[in-house]
C-alpha cells in the first residue's frame, strides 16, 4: 500500500509523515510535488502540516489552488482516503473537502504541547484501531487551529458521528473556549460526509514513538492501512 | 483598458468569536479609551488591475474575494474604494 | 571582464569629506590606512564598503586579538572559527554544525522583526555548511517585567523567534530567559542553530576556480538594513528610535525555500561555495569568500536583481535584505543551478565571477565603482587592544561582605524564601515562552524545553545530541573571569545531566562599549575565563559572535558571555531527564554546598542586592563531576539528574519535584550533614560543581563519585507524596507541591496576563 505525501512550498511536516509511514508502519511512501498533476498511484494522500505559502492571506488559502490539489480533490471524490494534518486540515477546509474553517487560536498565540484527545467515534476508516472513548496523547503545534463552523454544520457533524477527536480537559462548566485553541465544541478532528477525508489539528505523525513521548498516533495510520488493505 | 486601484476590507464575520478584536478592545480600555464598544481587526487589501471601466473593476474584485481573498465561511468583505479611471 | 580600468566616482556621489568619513564610523587612522591601501582617495562606494567591513560587527576589531587565545582544537573538530559555523564529527560519518549569533540592536528597536531575522540569519549560517538544521536554541535577556515596555519587547521577541522558526520547520528546543534591570532598553537576543550533516557533504564558503560564476540567489535586494552592521556597532541611544528603516523584515517562507534549495544545490555538486548575504550583505559575503579562497572577484551591481528602482552601487552592496545567498558555481553548470532554484520558485542571477587578477572589483555596467587590491579589504582590517582597567565600584561590590546582610523577618520560614525564588521570572518556568515554539517538528526531540539540556536523537544511530545555552551576566558583572568560567561549566554540567558528553562550544560575547577601559577589562577577563574553562573541560570553541556597544543612556549592560554547548549522548538509553521519576528512589547530591551567597539570585530577589563574589568554580572538580555523573548514567543507575546552581539547592529540589507538571513527586531530604553552614547558604547559595540526582542504586552512584574524587551524599528519598520536606536544619520546613508549582508555573503567565490585552504585543494584524 502506498501513501502519497504532498509537499507544498512551506510544508514542513511532510518529512515526519514520510518517516512515520516508512519507518513505523513499514509501508511505501512517496512525496508528491505540488506543481505536478500525478498522485503516482498513491492509495492514501496525506496533506501534511507546515506553513504552505507562508500561511500568507489565510492558512491553506493559496495551497488549495496548487496543481496537485485538482488530483487530490478528484481522489477524494472517488472515495480515496485523504488525511489532512494541521496545515493539511486547513487546506482541506479551504478546498471544500471538509466543512468549517480554522481560525487564529483564541489565545492569539502559537501553541505547541502534547494534548489529551478523546476518540469520539471508532467506527471510521481512520479510527478503527482505537476504542470509542479512548484517550490519546498527541502533540499540537499551530497558531490557527480554532475550529469554527455554523450551528447547522456543527449539528450535522455531531449527529453523523463525524467528530472523531475532541480535546479533553475542559471539565464541567468550562466555557466553550477552554481548549488549547478555543475550537468550537473542543473539536480537534472531523471527517467528511463520505468518511474518507480526515482533518485534524494534532499531529499523529509526531506521536509514533514512545522515545519522543507518545506512540498514540500510530492508530490513525494503522486504521487507514487496515481499511485500504481489506 | 484603464488601471484601477481597488481597496478591499476583509473582516471577521459578525458574531464569530474575534479574539484579536477583543484583545484590542481591552487594550484600548486599559489605555483610557473607555468609550470603545467593539473592535474588529481585519485585512486591508489593495489590488491594482486593468479593467474596461469602474463597474468591471469592482466586479472582478468581488470575484477575487469570493474565490481567494476572503473565506466565505468566516469572513465578510466590502469594497472600500475604487480609484483611477474616469470618475 | 578583467581588463583593468581606473575607478571612477559616480556622478552625484557625495564628496569625501572628514564629516562623511566620521559619519561612516571610520577613524582618522583607519582612513589613512585605507588611502594607503588604495594609493588614492576612496570613492563614496568604497567608503561605504570599508565602513561596513571594518565595522565591529564584521571585523571583530576589538575582540579578535582576544579571541585568538581561545582553545579551538580537538581531533573531532572539522571546522573551527572563521567559517559560517563550526563543525564537529560525532561518529558514523556524521557531523554537527552549530553557531550562535546575536540580534540585540535590531531587537531593541523592533522586537518582532529583530528577533525573527536573527533566527533567519543563524539558520542560513548553518545550512550553508551543508547541514540540515535540526534545532534552534536561544538566550534572551530583558529588563524587569514590571515595565510595560519590557513586556512588549519580551512578547515581541518571543513571537518573532516562534513565528520564524515554526514556519521554517526547525524545532526550538532549549534556551534561557533572564530578567534584570541591567538589560532595560538593551535586550539581548542570541539565537543558536544546530544542524546535522554527513562529513562528506561539508561545504565551506571559499571562492575558488578562475572563471567560476558568482550567483545571487533568493530574495531581491532592497534598501532595507543599509548599514545594519555599523548600526550594531554603535551605542543604542534614544536617537535609534528614528533609525527604524534600517531594520530588516524577515520572510520565513522564502527562508524555507532557500533552505531546501541550498541543500539540494550543495548535494548536487554544481557549486563550490555558498554564503549568506548577512551583515553588510553582498559586500561582506563576496569579500569574505574571496579572502578565504585568496582569489580575485568582480561583481557587476547592474546584474543584481533589485526590488526598488534607482538603487546605487552603494545601496546594492550594503543592503541587508533578508533571505539572500551568494553562490559560486562551477563554470558551465549555471543552468543546472538555475533549474534547482526554479523548482523552489527562487531566482538566480549571475552577477560576477572569480578572476585570476588579485583584486576585489565592483562595476556598474562598464564603470568600475570600487576596487581593492587583493584580499586586503578583509585582511588589512585594523585590530585594537584598548586600555583595560577594572572599575573600582565593581571591586568594592565584589568585596562586600554579603553575609552581613540581615535576614528579612519573612525568611524565618524558608518556604517563603523558596516561593519567592521559584516565582522570580528568571527562575520560574518558561512554558509561557516555549509553548509558542514548535519544539517537536522533525520528530527528533527526545527531551524538549523546560529541563536542563535538550536532547535530539540522531536517526539511523543509537546516539543523540544534547544542547544547551548558558550564561550569567550578574556573575560576570561582579567577576568577569569567574562569570565566564561558570557559564562554560554550567553549560557542560547541563549537557552531562542529560546524559551527554560535552564536546564543543560556540559563544556569544555581549558587552558594552570596548573603548571604555572597564568594559574592555570585562571582555578581556571573560575571554580568559572562557578559555580556561574550555581548555579544562575539553570543549574547544568552534566559533561565535561578538556583540559590543550594548549600552543605553543608563550605561553598559551586564557583560554577558553566552555559551552554546553541544554534547553527544552515546546511547539513547542514557538520555536522562531533570524531574524525579520514581517514588522510592534515593536522592543524591554530587558536590558540596558552601556558605557563599555572593552574587546569588537570592540576594537579588529577596534583598534587591547585587554584590559579593560569585561562587568559586573549580574546573578540575567540574570535570570530575561530569565524569562521575556520566559513569553513573552509563551504568544505568541514574533516573534523573538536575544541575544544582541558580537559586541553590532548595530551588533545585523543588524543580525536580514539580518539573513534570502532570506527575509531581514529593521528596524528603535531610541536610543535617551541613548543619554547620549558614542556612541561607545551604538552601539558596549557588555553589558550583553540584548535581542533584535520583537513583534506585544510591550506593553504586556514591561509589562512582568516589572513584572520581567527587564528594557525594545520599540526602533523602523521592516519596511521591504531595509535599517537599526539608529536615535536619535549624529551620526544617514542609511545603505542599501545589504551592511550589503555582509559584513556579504561574508566575510569568500572571505577569503577562496584566498585558494580555496588549494586542500591541505585535503590531502585525494578520494571522500567524
């Protein structure tokens, strides 16, 4: 099985995603250059983290018009798995693959730290290796991660079980903005209505080795692997 | 074709949490500007373009906003000024 | 292109007058030297070139004679001082390139851009060696956080460092932040970059090969930062507020493209040399590369891509526009070079070539606008050894008997004093800072910010690199030689606490105006102290940076030598953290407390006093301590190790207990062996040569210490309980961990929340 990892100008987690796939998962991975129109037979496309086009204008706003995105969108429309991490989540929203938008953190500062996440739905192609309700430790590192959508969208996401990861730790009575970035309903990761496009702000590719603090992110990759290989 | 200078304001959509606007409001209050009720921080974009006439320049600018310059999910935009060409 | 033509002044150039010469910071003696070198009067362009290259920032004219005394050799040093960065071999054909650099003056004027462009510059210095940057560190000094202006500077600098490094995708893993009124108005912003490379891919910035083209790469040249290098060589005064146009603006996005393109270029074999156009831009990069290769060069400024119309040769040569590189390619490979750059959306323009004629020549089309014989522009720069004399006030401060300072009534409860120290912004936890830095990108960070040294694994090996920056301006102020020795020893100790063998040093000397005898005395003594410590600890100096003229209307800053230490951890299993890890472990103190409270954080925080002699630093004992510690770690006997220095033993104990905020572990210690010492010396004195560690095998650790002649004692146990208990002294005390944690973790956030609404912490209104 092959993962295609898109390198936009300014991507900086492409390498980490590559290493996670090749070293930890033992699968094949290839970098896909943003100027190309070829997914090189990738089964799964990863839109990695970073600052594509310097996050100028809005994170992801310019990258979504990269030539490769035509192919990524087509791949997604065919039902192919797409994993948007951090800046990749932002790009996926800008490209219309996922609803909502990611705005500047409520605290107005970049935040890098390991966070606790809860798996809200384990019956998806990205979470099948987890248990519903399982708590994970995965790092975040972003300045624009405040998930925002209108009430109707939020209701649909919740109702259809499309909120896959939520930040944990608000406690009873916490206001809506308690999470590390102030996301609505503490949403950390969502999936598209067809279930094949995942967007998440935390970095599962940085959580694949206990030596570096956590291996809780492997499940995301293993889940999609088991689905594609099935 | 005539050269036009279109000024655009892109602001956070009303009603959405605007932490930056709130921070600036608080700062102004701290500095004694007690009358400040609300602040919104957005982007000011100036596009220089060639167009047949003023309406055409405006039309093009609106399309740019819809496609790239503003995020329709979270932002509003308005054309603040169009300079150049015949008045 | 090489036919010799006379140098012609450009129409419209100002006449060379004594006033113009003085404005360029060139002394009469230096001007005479220049005329003698040229055999004629200089053109305006030449005057500008010389003023930049002979500025303190580029020429090190007041420090070079001192820097020559530093130890720089070891078998594993592949590149010592004089290049863009130092390089050491770490085994398996791998090497580490690293360097520290200051951006103090720009940051004082515009903290966000000043700090950001400082990060950009040091990154370029490392990746031009052929190294992939793997970590950033920094060392920051600000005035007291009580000042709104300081909070603005602090917030802006931190954001600038974060935004730049985060965007480029290099983790910022360690650093230090100190607050002291001595830095009010003149903050110190020192940034260090560490890169990894294969020894075979080491690239040097040496121009070679007659006929080889010289290529400008990256951003276009604008008028920004002209005379930034000379700017960095002046006192900061209020007048500088008006000099803002000199400050450069960073573009981390272009930097990321330059980084990838440069590494691809270096590995492609199409180029022979590459250098950042940093301070004094095109002038210094081209002249330095030519001097290193002992070749001639000619450059046509009309071929340099510019951002603004009507730029003069003077402006093009001295511009400090960021994110530009100068490349010497192999003749005939220009298209291949261009293709690589185009892939990364970068432009390349051939602007000159290496020539056989021994001359540094600049043309504007057909007109020769500057020409210097051979490489004398670089090699003939004057050096100075001004008079040095210690200021009598310092002698008196050092001699003061601080033990006579009466205790405050609150001090009857040592817990009160401990909480005061833990909440001192200098000692308190800096998560407010490092949470804004991406510390985990590139997935090598084994130990990130917040502990002693940071540790990065080296992929494909079982080894890791441990890195740390350290310095103590207050010690150096009171005793320059001792302060510099301690900076080296403490950095080494920190690296060893993480399980690393200290290997080599980069240094940043931040001092005042060297023409003042007391400042030059500080510089001379500090370099001597650094040399002694580096020699004793076997950590050669591979490069560094000197920042002088750090002065404000109130006087010079504390003399602040900052040490960037790189060490190697032989096995990943040896990586050690600072926080207590396991209830039931024994707590062992390596080294001995003393009665001394001189120059301590305690005196400053609790008594508002900066006086007394800094603690003694016995370098042989420091080396033995490091050996003993690494022996014990290598034997697998150490569960945690923490440098016991700033704030003293009580602060170190508290930090070990609470540093892992999610898993605090209480402890109980008995200090009765030192009952004879004055209590505040024992608890808060900053005796050097000490490490606090936890171990399941105390007897084995004590034996290892004994083998190295290091005093050691088991002083207590990690209880895992909710408090820290200190017994065996005249005033035993117990303090709940949550109170310690509140003081330690919440101090800076609480102070900064006062200005939380300072949206003014960055003038930028756009998103990150």
